[in-house]
């Protein structure tokens, strides 16, 4: 039976790896999800087969409850609620790691080797940090805690003291097998998860979500060593490493330091650059949906830059219908995706996939930036900071050095916004005041529906 279980775990691990590979592209994401489901089913069934006297009723009840809650949430969650849902899922992974570690510590009659103690310590403290940090991220993303950064004097010193205290209690547990020391270590780690995340503003939440994904993976891998479960180790390591790589990519896209992400307190809400007040208003050109529709219908190439505002208004389906109409008129339409557009990694890709936008029309920043200079019209809808030229031109800007979608190089730019207010990073955008830019004010869905009506005639 041991050989059979090892083979089945290996098959499950391979399927998990194929799942991650599939999830790297919208075109293969469905297949990747299927691989993951099959792999998890094999892993669960294999674990049940090798358990000694499992309490099947309790296990089945927990699985059924989780399936019902998960299925209901997946069907009812709004696209704007996806980021906080992902953060909530990460918190559950971290909490699972903590509970497993506590159960192992209090398991009567079991002595842990020095290596197992280290594994328990690592898995437990990463899980604890992941749990509370994910709860805070969930609160910030959902607006329950407010998206603003919370900073105070001596914040980094406090984090250092907490980290040293956590390490000290961990060493005490290692030396004495003290359950109290282990619980104290967990308590400090739970607090550290909060203090690491509260200084991070809502504008930087995409990187936080990605990093928490990595943390949850490493927590699972650490507990996998404790349980001597190879498939959990492999799956956790895959999630942890892929999340870390994605975090690094996103840090580059935001001109952030990966070290500052790990230490917390990076990217506090910028204080500079709120939108100009009434007394210092800059001139801009405003137009109607009819003007915008005419301009795009007579273009050869149109690039659409989606942002979080598109998700808020749920305008993706109307936008795709409008894009199809332009395509029928002989207009080339493509979508440009910035790595940190939205509130989580891949948010805009998921949004467009929901509207059944052809995958070949959706291009990443590095694939399309060179084409903006030959593009007739760029439609910026619900985006702001990812097209702000200040990132390239203003060395005093907090986002200077951040790679952007170079929409300002196009012949014409249409920006759909509710008002001239600043974006999520709190910065004014000089793109809005260029002679080539036309502002169309209103709810994104209403504006796109008006574009569709005018393009038909």
C-alpha cells in the first residue's frame, strides 16, 4: 500500500504542477483548473486510504460544508469582490497551518525530532503571519478597514522587536519542548502579521495579495514536512515559489523593492499630487460618447486599456459588444493589460475572460507598448495610474520609474471617468490635460452603452 500511495501522490503532484502551468495563461486556465481538481481529489482519497482509523463522518462533513460554502461564494461573488475573496482564501490556508501545528504540538505521546521542531516552527509562524495579514488585506480591499496606510513612529523597530521575540519563543520551544513558548510564538506572529500589512496602502494591494499567496504556499509546505506528506510539500513549494516570482514581477511593474515588501511598510499612500482643486483647475477637453464613437469607428487601430473602474461598473460585456462592432467595421481592436491593473494579479484578465474577449486580443504591457505610437485611438476606461506619464517624466513623482502603458504616445486618447478626481494612488494625471486627450465623463457602463448605440448608426 505504501508504494501505491507514493505513486498516487506523485501523480497528484504532477497534476498540481500542470495546473499551475495551465493557470499561467487565460487560454489554458480552464484546463489548469481541471488538473488541479483531479489532483486534489487523488490526494484526498489517497490520504484517506492510508489513515489509521479516520473519522470519516467528521471528514466528510467538513468537506461537504466547504464545498457548499465555496460553491455558493464562487457563484455569487462580484468581479469587484474577487481580490478580497482571494485574500480570505489565503487567510484560511494560514489558519489551517496554525491549527495543524497546534494539534501536532498537543498530540499526546508524540515526541518531535529537532528537524520536526524546526518544521513546526517555520510552518506555524508563516501560517500565523499569513492568517492575520490576509485578514487585514481582506479588510482593506473590501473597505471594511479602510484602504489608507496606517503608519506611526518606530513602526519598523516594533516589527523588528516582534520578529526577535517570535524567534526567541521559537528557540525556547526548540530547547525545552514548552507548549507555552510555542503558543507565545504564535501569538507574536499573529500580531506581526497585522503590523506588517497595516502600513501598506490600498494602491499597493495587488503586490500584497501576490505575496500572501506565496506565504500561504510556504506555510503549507512547512506543515507538509510535519505531516510527512510529500504531495503537500510539493504543492506548497510550487505555490510559494510561483507566488514569490509573481510578486517580484509585480514589484518591477510598480518600481518597488521586493525586500521592502517582505519587511512591510512599503508604498504608503502618497501625499503628493491630489487632483487640482477648483482654484487651480487645469484646462482639459471634454467630449460626448457620440464624439468618441465617431472617432473610434473611423480609426484603423484601437487599443483599450481597462482598469478597476471597468470592474466596478460591470461594463465588460457591453465593452466587448462594442469592440465586436468596431471589428465588423474593419477596426483592429486590442486590449492592453498592465501587470497591476485592478486589485489583484490577473484581475483584468479574469474580467475580460468573463466577457469572452478572444485571448489573442489581450496583450501584456511589454507586448503592446511599442505599438502605441502607431495606434489611432486609445480608450482608457476605468484606469488611471497605469497610464500616468509622470512615471516616466517627473522625477519628483512617487511613481517615477514605474513602467506604464504608454497611451500618451497614441494619436488620440479617450478617457472614460466619472470625474477629474485623482486615481487610487492619489496622483494627478497629466494625460488628462493633453491636447490629444478627450475626457468622457460618466459611469463606465452607461458610457459604453452610449458608445454602442452611436456606433450602430
